[in-house]
């Protein structure tokens, strides 16, 4: 879509709230209220904002959805001059600038998608001091002509978003980020903020050193995302399981489904679409225009399900992603946390769901074994995978484990599958010994087999292969009839995940590991997780399926919420804006339950700032007035 410069056919400058001359904290609070329509700062926002408004540098580590944007947007509005925002993804600048201009902020961007005239208009606005925020990709910022342009105007601050892109170890590495220390050399007195949702100490240190942020103050928030319910289920028939999740818990909700390969993205998206789900594929192998179109539909419309590889997601600001589902095992907890963090930025209930099975472990081990890089690199990958597996197999609180991985202590959360439905564990030493003994006996004969055959031997099945190989004569033949095939497979999976049994990555054959011996000698107890068939379904309630955002509203209010969403879809479509830019779901929910009758009532609802009140207030009140009265 062609975009107009601010004030040129877009949002008029008159909407802008001029900088105030009161004390900085009051000024910041005033902007929070009038521009963004929120009453209170969250967490560390007020501290960061005070520090930056006063001219200090800051490194801000907050989880996705923690509210990083306001940490630089408000100082940019309070300080003289223009806040310069470095953002790695050009495709997302449009939406960020749309959201700001809709709130009445004078924002623009400069990038290669613009024509000459549009660019020139933004440059003029910047030089005239008529821009509060200017978004730039790093390569654009570093171009000599841009640096000169910035010199001729007055930068209020530099915000380096997605600052973990400086890390050469991460998969988001962007070489241009390494050169951003030039900002400090060139404008030593302009405050800088580096912001990221990547929490590891190593990345943190890299950000500080590579961006020359030696004097910056650190602001490290809790990484907890309390509204996300974490669930990890045994993989059985993954597509059917996924469809059940979508139909019964997230009908009509927007969500992301992550798959490991491009092929599985294409197949899963097509299959979901055939089942009537509004699903679209996204991966690096698709045509650029198809990718852009799918991404735009996901961002702009309600209820689109994006099936994607992990190439999708960074910088996606969509606040109402109600679920993130993984059909394949993530490589690391960092990756998993970053991906699941895209759910529920608006603070409303959201689901992180992962289906996981033995084949995933084998597949990931195979990827590591065949990956490029030296031993050290492969060992590091294996450690990451092991931590992820431990999360999958834990009988304790998932959140507690996730947070402890990032160095945070916390009590059991009450909002994950293991808290809600504590799995029982049992002493699995004897089954483990039976299994390992079978593998030993095969190894003694110089043979290795996959899980299917080993389980056949344990269960005493005289298959063709058992007979021809004489394995019905093994002393362990038939000693495992007390467990079903499925139960044996979960035993195998748990032993493999815990390193007590090895899987040869290329042929999926089982073998002993150095840790197996202690189990066989009876020196080590093995606790296993009890997995009743259909564990995933245990919590399913009988209520009528409803989108998660309105699930806990009264039925009449839920109906009004849907009406408001329909009104929003029309308004957004007409203005060419993403729906959430008009109002977030959280705002519409409050409207639905509080039913404001006047503009003043409406203004007191979170997310309704002055500009939106003026533009959309009458429309919202009309939708509320037209709704049937709630039952007394
Ligand atoms: P991040 O960039 O850290 O992922 P965002 O800046 O996108 O997070 O903010 C996440 C969501 O929280 C947004 O929908 C934003 O409007 C909302 N939000 C941020 N700060 C506040 C606040 N103080 N009060 C209410 N909502 C807020
Ligand atoms: Zn928990």
C-alpha cells in the first residue's frame, strides 16, 4: 500500500499533543494518559523513562509484551527533537508508524519502499522539527547521507530495538548492528537505549560491549508472562490434536503454528485450510510477495492462523495473537520462549502449546549430528536441546523451569499444564532396566534396532523379524507384557530425553549411554511421568467454544465484544489499518463489559487516548447503544 507522509493526507498534525513544561515524571504520565490512553506505567517503564528523559543511556531487557515501546516513545515525546528508532525489519515499520499516527503521534520512517517524494516529505518534516519519532533500518541509518541528515536536525534519543541482533551467536544476527556504536561517537550527548526480549547473560554482555553502552544503566524486568498458559503434550496424531486445540479452545482466534520445515509448513497450512481454518503459510522459500501478503493479512485481519517456520515472528507487534503452537520440538529454550512470547502481548489469556514425541528427539539429534561446526559447537547445541527436553519431561511447574533457565526464581505458577493437572510420576526403574537389558543383549550380539523392534521383543511378539533373528530366545523376550506399545514408547522417549538411552541419529537405533550402566546395576532410580492416554484432553471443559479473548465474559458481553470487533474490522479495512491499531482486544473487552454511555466514560477505558476518542468515540458508543441490554 502506498503510504502518505504524516500530515499529508494521513493524520493531521493538529492531533499532536505538544510537549509540556511540567516536571518530567508528570509530563511522561500526561503523555501516557492523553496519547496512549493508559493510566499507569507498567513494571520498569517509569524508571526507564525518567532515566532517558534525563539524558541517560539504558539497556532494557523485558519480555515480549512487556511494554518496551513506550520506554522510548514517551521520552521521544517529552524531550525536544525527534526520537530515532533503529528497527531491523522494514516490513514492520509501516504498522508501527500506523499505530503511532493513529494515536496522534507525529511519526514516520525512511526506507527503500518509499518513493522520492514521500522520502523528501519525511526529511523535511524531520528538519523542521515536526517529527516525534523517525524509524530507520540500521543500514539506512548508517548511510553517510542519513547521518548528515540527522546532524542537520535534532535527535532526541536513539532507540536500538531488537538489540540482540548484535549477537553473532543468535539466529537474528545482523552485521550492521555492529556498526551502531557510531551513534555514540557522533552524538555523545544524545541518550541511547538498547532494547531486547532476549534474556541470556551472554547476549546482555554483548549488547553492552558492542554498542559501546559502558555507562548505560541496566533495566532488567522479570521475564514472566503470566497470561500465557504453557502446555506440552505427548504427540499422538499432531494435526488432529492441533485441530482440536483450534476448534475447542481458539475458534476464530489469531495464532501462529510453528513447524520445522518448509514442506511441513505448506502441508499443514493446506490441511488446516481444508478443515475450514483461515490458515496461511510463511517461510523463506515462498515468493517475497506471497510472504508479504500473508504477513499483512495476519497482522491486519482478525483470526488468521499463520503456519510458519521460525523465519516468521521477529518484530511482529500484533498484540492479540491468542496461541502459539509448536508441531515440532524447538532447538532451545531461548527459541521456544521467544516464539511462545509472541502470544498474548495484550495481557489477555493466551496459550503456548507444544506437541512432542520421540521422533522429535531423534530428528533434533540428527540435525545436530549433521550440522556444520566443530565439536564445541555441536556440544553447545546438544546442551540447548537437553535443556529443552528437560522442560518437556518435567513433572514440575513449566514456568518455574523456564524462568529458572533465565536465572529467575519463582513459585509454581498455577497456569501451566503441570500445575493445573499435576502428572503423577512413578518409580520406573524396573521398566527402564527391562528395556536397557534388552538393548544390552542386542548389543552383545553386535546388533542395534529401533524402538519398534525392541518393544516387540519386550512384549513377546513373534513377528517375522523376531523369529528370523532368533530374538524370541533372548532372556528378555516377553518380560514387558505389563505395558502397552504406547506406554513402552513413552518410557523410551523419557529415557532418551534424560540421556539414559541413546538414539543413533541417522538410523534411529537404540544404544546404551555411559549413564545406562548405573540404572542396570540398580544404583540409580528412574522416575517416570505417568501419561494416561489422552492426557491433553483431561482439562477440556464442556463450555461452548469461544474465542479466548472473550471466553470469560458474560454471554451478552461476549456478544457485544463480537459486535465491536465487527465494527472495528470495518473501520480498519476502510482506513487500511491493522485492526489492532484501531483498538486492542483488551480495550474492546472493557468496553463490552463496562458499556460506556458517554465519551467521558469511554475515555476512562485503557487504550483510549485523545486522538482515538475523537476519531472513533462516536462509533464505539453507537455500537454499545445498539446492543441489546445485558440481562439484569
Ligand atoms: P514489547 O515491545 O515489549 O513486546 P509492547 O511495547 O508492544 O511490548 O507492549 C505490549 C502491549 O502492552 C502493547 O499492546 C501496549 O499497548 C501495552 N502496554 C504497554 N505499556 C502499557 C501500560 N503502561 N498500560 C497498559 N498497556 C500497556
Ligand atoms: Zn506452573
